[in-house]
C-alpha cells in the first residue's frame, strides 16, 4: 500500500466527517466539500494517485 493509497483512506474519513458536520450545522458548503473529499479519497485509494493528479483529471472531464 503506497502513501497515496493511505492518504486516500484518510481523506475519505475526513470527508465523511465534514459531510456529517455540514449536515448537522446546516452548512451546505461544508457538506459538499466533504462529499468531494470523499470522492477524491476513493479515487486515491483505488488508483494510488496524488490528490493533485486526481483533481486535474476531474477538471479535465
């Protein structure tokens, strides 16, 4: 397991926390950022890429 994969798992955990915090405080922007963080974390875990590589691919879509 490389560091990008581990970072992806951690990013998913942080994203889930942000999403739940945003939901609890009715802050839609935090909730949405949490969902994005979770998605990027899942991609990092699956493909072993850096956050920046994943973000660039998403922007190019």
